[in-house]
C-alpha cells in the first residue's frame, strides 16, 4: 500500500503593518531574511517517522504563486494540505490559501499558536476545513489517517476543530507536553536549503534551529512568556548541529530561542562540543542582557558565534519597569561591551510606542542606543498581541478583541486599535521610528566603521539595500 501523502506549505510571511512603515516592511521580506519554517520542518519530520510521504512546499523562499503551489499539488497528489498560521499575518496568507484551494480542492488543515487563540474565528473562513489546537505531532497523523480511511470518526483526534453538518465541533485538547527531544530533528532534507538567506548572515547555506522553546520570563508585551519553557540538552542540540553540518552542508545557523544563554553550563558544553567535533559553522543567537557574562561570550566566539541579538526595548528605566522588564541599564551597557570585547557583533532590539513613554523618554532611548557598543539596531513599534498582558489590558479597557475581529476578516480593526499605548498619533510615531533609525545609522563614525567592516561585494550589496529601506 502506498504511504499517505501530505503537503506542508510555507507561504510568504508578511510583516505586521503596525510595526513598520511600508518601505521597511517591503525591505524586510525582500531583503532581510527568508528562512525555513521550523514548525513545519519539525512536523514534516514527525510525519515521516509515522510513515507519511511528505512534500514541504517552500512557497516563500522559492517565490511560488498560488498557481505554482496548486501545480505542485496536482503533481504530488496529497490527501491534504497543511499550513502554519501566525495571528499577525493571518489575513495576508488567507487569500493564498483560498486561491490554492480553488485551483485544487483538497482538505485544508491549519495549525500554529494562532489556532490556540482564535480557533473558531479561523474556522469562520470556508477555505479552512480543520484546525489543530496545541501539539500537532500526534493530532495531525491521527487526523490524516482518519481522513484517509474516510471513517468520519474524528472524536479521537486531540485538539481538533472542524465543521460538521453546518456546525463547528471541537474535541478536547490533551497535550502530552511532548519534549523536543522526543520528536525527530526538522526534516531539512526536504527543504531547499540553498534558497534561504539573511541580510546579516556571513555564510550560506543558512538554517534556523531552536535549542529551547518558550521563555521563563513574563515581559508585559510578549506572547512567548505564555508558552511552557523547555530546554533541550547540550548533547541533543549538538547532534542536530552536526547533522546540519555533515549531512546538509549547512555553514551558518541562526538559533531562534528567546534566551539561548539561560543555562551557562549548557552554553559551555555546546561550545566545547562544536570545537571538539570539528564542526565549522558560524552561528548567532538571541538572549537577554542579564544572561551573559564575559567568559561565556568568549567561549561562544571561539566556537563560531559571530552575532548576538539582545532586546533592550527602551533606554528609560521607568518605561522598562512598565514593560515588566527590569534589567538595569548599566547591565545592558556592560553586556554589549562584553560582546564587542569577545569579538561578537551585536544587534539591539528597541520598541517605541510603549506605555509611559513621552518625548523625553524617547530622546533618552535614542541617546542610550547610540551610547551602546552595538553594531545594529532594530526599532519596532509596540503592537499588543494575544496572549500578552498588555493585550489583555487593551481588551479590558476597550471591551474589544481587535485580533479576533481581524481574524474574522475585519482588517481595519488593527488600525482602530492603533498604537494603543502611545501618546503620539500614528504619523508622529512613524516619524520617531524613522528618526531613531537615522540618528543611529547615519552617524559618520558609524558609517565609516561599517564600510571598513565589509568583507565582500555580497555583504556590501545587502547593506546598501538595507540602508535604502531606511530612507
Ligand atoms: S520579551 Fe523575551 S525575555 Fe521577555 S517574555 Fe518575551 S521572550 Fe521572554
């Protein structure tokens, strides 16, 4: 008997409108980064282990139109097609899902954190047949088998939402709390690894990885703190790094954990193993400024870490307090200085439109950014999203769930929510964002340092494109 076929489609991921100006949003998707969808790659691995024949369709990196995707589906003839959803870009990907389905009607299954928040709103769109809430490792194979058998009995599938006889039905969610060490590594043999890129990468092929999931902290604006934190062992992580290097020819890895350096012992163990196993990869991580120290950063650099991303958010202690992010400014300053001393380049994330922020605190934040030993900054506008604490406050104070309205199809709801916590009107906040970027990147000393650091024509082109997006 032939294995049941299933297609997983990675659609182009739009950048939320409220966070950036249109020009920056375009640059982000055209230039900044096109990387694999790790959730789908993990699912692909889990499905293959269960005996399914999986086609990971990389519509984002390969710039495939709905017509291209439908043609690939006609060729592969899967039993169903699956997508991973993010709340902030749901309405941007929905037309593609509908267009593919119109050309080649197949059961459409969706999953992702979004489904845990807005399952019924998502199912209100007729182009989506099934939603999986929670862990897809077991629910998706169970659903696919039930569809293949045509039994119609879906009650045993965990966390399923679907339509039946005109009514929406849900089965109970019974997550086992599966550890990332119980599922296979992401199925990178199905991905077009050479097609991925990132404006700040140094080598290709590049891939993404997570060594821990969720976050133990609870910053008021963040939705990740709601996910139960789990950390993979150093041995499990290093085995995946080695597989990337030897089997897939990967030469750069971007760890997408929120706090890669939470356990210093694990960081040292990973660094030791990279060196002793002779793995020649460059890598970058994200973490918090209060979770690094000089010895750790030195060891990371010696093991190939060339870039570290740290959230700063504001240079005003009172604003940080209101964001429940009480890392002392001096600790932040020290962390960036240590990274530079260790030879690791840095990117600082800032956020504007925060509660308690005014003209004075914004000026203070811009000054603080320029005073850091930092190579790049990213400035986002605060966009309250579920299930963060700030978004709960928005709902409580307005009596509206803007993202639920958006998910049902009302795009203007997000504009109506606007930059809710900002004292500035939308156009003024846009001007602050632009000013922030310019005052950091247009300093003659900064421009000279950047140009001197360019090592290749490719690097120069990427930097020039990124710079063009600021003006
Ligand atoms: S902002 Fe970062 S540190 Fe804070 S809860 Fe989110 S992921 Fe964790």
